[in-house]
């Protein structure tokens, strides 16, 4: 794990400069040099008064393979969330109260994010996923002339 900084939260109190044993922090650029940063040190994280510095994993676990039943449930949940998004959008349009409109808009956005998460977990939004390759092949072989077939082929070649 190495440290990283959210420059929007940084108040430039620069306590991190004084506690970093390697000088990895740079307040001019807002960056932390991963090459200099000691793995798991976290002195700057603990010292930062604005909580702008956090640890980033160097390695992430491989995603688990999901079975057909799990994918089917994720797709069903995505459908439900998409329906909730439509309902929330309707409420936001028709609400007279600004508080209700704001809450409905928040629910709409939350439902959209949940839908995307379900689809991604089901494998439908991963560029390297088999479903995406299948879709690209179908688009490439479609009779529509307005599709950028050279770009689609390039994407397939890259995947």
C-alpha cells in the first residue's frame, strides 16, 4: 500500500512534509511519489489534518467468476433498479416541493449507479467480457452502413 492525496481536500497544512521519512510528498504538484513512498508506512496519512491523504492498494484481488444463476439475479436486480430510476425521475418532474424534487433526483441517480454496478458485476459492462465481444461482432456483421465498422474491428482486435 502506498499513499495518495486528494488535492481537493488538501489544505496545504503540509504536516505530511515533516513526517515523511523519504520526502515522497510534494505539495507543489499535489502528488506523492510512489517510488519514494514506503510500503504501508502511513505516517503522512495519520498526520494529515485535512484527511486528504489515503492509502491505495498495490494489488487487488481477482474478480470472482459468477455463475449463470448469479448473473441472472444481477440482471433482474438491474431491471428493478432501472424501473426505480424511471419512477424517481417522474416524481422529480412532477414534485411541487423542492425538497421532494431533490430527494427524487438523488434516488434517480442512486438507482442509475446501482443499475450500472449490477450490469458490470454481471459482465455486461466489462470491455474484456465475452458479452461485449459478442455485441461488437454482431454490430460488425450488421447491415447498418452508418456504424463505424473500422473502429469496431479495432476494438475487437484490442480485446
